[in-house]
């Protein structure tokens, strides 16, 4: 169990393990925050139509190319299953079938009469995909929302191990909200906790056709450490050295500008920030895929980092 | 919304319970079993098991068509009810060096439905997904563009070609994952085209066990790639009358104008006048309409001259032929929707038609 738990009005949730190090002269105890976003992409009901149909808008950067014909659940007064409508081919010209309908033209089919629909679905209800999680061969897991439940799972794995470990620094484990709609949650958390070092755990592009070789990490070859101007150099190098010393698998990716993750939103925190990603295929579709071994390896790396953050910090002279 | 009013009126005005004439369990089993064109034997085995109590003899021909017969050697016009066993799917055409599977569609399919779909590959039903590269890498000006076949791969998680080859082979067929469920008041399932037709014929066979008419139920293969199984059946049986029991598009969707909806859920089975492959026999259509009126079965016309069915093969074999279809939304997609009462009404219509036929024959024989 963590020593403290906390939450804010936005919905961010965290737990803190208290470390054994003595506070410094100003009474400050150093804090490492490890954050993963809790939210997933989805849809929201914008309008109820006659005949049991719904109009919807996207929450986050949902991939319209992987939306038609999908089965979803509307989180209404009760869970309401629905299908994303598709217009049959006889009504569309061949060249139209190479274009995707806009969200304005998309509808969901709940198979319900309007009167009944109004009793259980309302404008503003959230909608998520229904694909049963399935393990493919070679330990690959497919499920909707692995961006970033895979990161949350890695944090959870770290928490389980941290319970049994004596720490020096305080370590906060953060599950933050609203990343997919603009990196909103993490900024509030960092203001609240004022961490000295932050590590963000998210997912990154895995190796698949359509992803250029220079932008991909190999699924199954371990977590990916981001290197770039917006990420703290000494901290990043310290993590890389730590992984090598402990013989843990690690991949590198260069990030020239915005990483598209919570790590980008932490400039105001003024703390060193590092980004660790789990390689993931088919991002923002209902069939996101990760290697279970990468999730576990990420958890182990986080534990090692929490244990040795004092060393990493001292070596690189990160102290304020 | 005229169609909705009609449905509500009908619900209040009638007492036909859903799944009275067709067992829900049949439909669930039929939709759960995999059977892409060319790989129909699992479906045929199931239909044989379900249909056996209602027939005299049955056999499979060399192509895999399943024919169930009753009183076939009796005198009188020989009637065939026909539904196809197969469903649309994919076929593996190549295994890439890094373990990705390339595929082509088997049967007509809107490729826009494929990305992000969970599938089963080969006889072993290996789990896989149709991968879609991240939208983040697509420039915003190109995000309306659908993915082409060349952009798509099936991912079974294999880390390289050898790992993939241990599990799948070129030529393995691929189907959508299947879990029939209720969506609102509709039954939703995979391959309703044409498992719903099979279920309807089973319902008809059960309800007409006492009729002494020569009847065969033909469950055909390879319909989706060009009505090939039915060609063999029509040639072998040479029926006097064939009624193909199919599913057809219900485009009663937001944004689709009334004249392009083809059929509507909840308004009963659809009767075809003409489609892409045949002109239905006028006399037979009139018989079906008369049966519907006598039995007080609501029916609708298929309001589009499009598509093709096994009926074209029977028409070319020289007998009378017609098509009765169940309106379904989202055909050839991972999840289709039907309205259970439509299925019951379809069975009632066909049962009444057979009863009328039997009565006419009896009068003719007895003077």
C-alpha cells in the first residue's frame, strides 16, 4: 500500500510512497513523480435522432478509418450497445468508398425506439469500443484503450513491487486525466505535487507497415526512452545508464519537437522530465496492441528508477 | 419517420412474438460458426444436425452443397427452398518477412469496414486483427482518405515469418470474430447473410412436416463469389419452383432518402421483383403476395434492382424462381442487425405459401 493517496477536482489520482531520506536544510523532501494518463479516446453523444440513432462527436484523436461498422457501448443510464452505421455499397459510387464520412454524417444505431432511447441515453453520454481483449501469439495483447492502459498497468506493476522496497526519495504514482483532449490533467497534478523529477509513461508508435522506420519502436523489445530538446538530457542519460547497468531492455527514440504526450505539458513545472513509452500498434483504433513483456519491463524499469533516483540525481547533479 | 410509426403500430396491433417460428438458438449457433466461401463445411454440418428431424433424406454433393429432401419422389411440382451457407471474408495471399499477413477479400466488401477489426484466421481460428497505422502520422488534409487494401495487414502477433508460418498458411480464410448479441430490439450477429435465411428455412421445414409435397431445402456454397454452388444444385435438382431465402439491404438510416432505403426493418419480409441477375417469375410473386395477404403477414417490396442471388441460377435452369429476403442492416460487415419479428413473418409467409400449394395440388389430384 502507498503511504498517502490523493485526488483533485479534475479527477487526477495519485499515491505517494514516503522515502527514508532526511529533508534538506530548507525542510524539502525530494519527490519523484511517475505519471500515466488514465483516459482513453472515445465518442460522446451529441444528439438523439428518431429511430434509435445517435449523432456523436469524437473525444480525442479517434481514427475515423477504423470506426465504420464497429460495435460500441453507450454509457447511458444502463450500458446500451450500438453499431456505427455504414451506408451499403449499392448507395455509394466506387470513388466514394475511398472517402470517409465526417463526424457530422456518422450515426450510431442502438436498435431502440426513440421513447426508450430517451429513457436511457442522454446528450453527453460517453461511448467506448467493444472488442474483447485477446492474447495473440508471442505474448501480444490486443484491446481497445491500451493507449494508455498499458502505461497504467506498468505503473501498477511498479506499485506492487515498490510496496516491498525501501525508498530514499518520496515517490508519487500518478494516474492523470484528459491527456487525449490536450494534456490537461498532468499540468494540474504537477502544480499540486511540485515534484523534483517527473517520468511520464505513455505508449509510442510500434513497428507496423505505414509507420516509417525512423518513427517506430519494435514491439517486444522493451520500453522506449525518448531523447530530445523538450526532455531533460541528464535525467534521460541517467535512465539509459541505469537500464544498461541492470541489463534491462531499452530502445531509444529521438523527439525533435512536441512528443504528443504529457511530457510536453510540463514546462511550467520547471522540473526535469523524462518520457518512457511502451511500443503500441494500431494506435487510436479499437485493436491497439502491445507486448505484455514490454509492459512488465517498463514496470521493472520504473521500480529501478524509483530505487536509484537519488543516485541518478546525484550523478547528474540534478538537485535544485 | 414513417417506418417507425408503422413498426409501433404493428407492435401494438399484432401478437407475433419474436422467435416464435425460428429458434433463437438456431440463429445464435448459425451466426457463431465460421464459414467463409469455400470453407462452408462447419456450417453444413450444423445445418444437417439442426434440419435432420424435419426431413426424409439428405446428402452433400461434390461441391459441398447440402440438400435436404422430403417426399421428393412423390408426384407433383418439385419445390426448392434455397439459402446459402457461405459468408464473405478474406483470404491470406502472402506472409511478409516480418510476419504480417496480406489478404484479399472473398466476396464483395467495403474495405472501409476492415481496419480495426478482430478476425480469426484459418481452420484453427487463430486470433488476429486488421492493423491500421496511427492516424497521428497522416497529414490533416488526408484524413478523409480511406485506407486501401495495400495499406492493410493482418497482425497475429507473430514476430517474424517463421513464427507466422507455424500458425497460418497462404490460402487460409479469415472471418470476423463472432459474438451474436442483442442491440436494442434487434438481433445482431455476424454473417446474417445468409444464416438468417437458413434459420428461416429450418423454421419452414419444422412447421410444414405434415405437408405431403415434394420439397427440397438446398443450402449452397460459394454464393458470395458468384452463386456457384447454386448452379450445380439447380442443374441436379431441376426444380419446377425455387424460392431463394436471402437477406437484403435495409438502408433505413439517417441521411438516406426514403427512395433509396431498399427495405426497412420491422415491415416484414421483402419480395424481389427484379435484381441484377433475374426477373422473378410473375406468377410465383403473385402466389407469394396472396399467401402474405391470406396469412396477414406484412411484406415489403425490395425497392431496388440490384444485387444478385442464387435465384439467377434457378431461373436459368428453367423453373419458376423468386426471392424472399429478410431486411438486414449492415450486410457484409462484422455485425449485422435484423428485427426478429421480420424473421417470424418471413417463415409464416413461406409456410402459408407451401400450404396453399399443397391445397392446390390436392384439389388438382382429387378433381
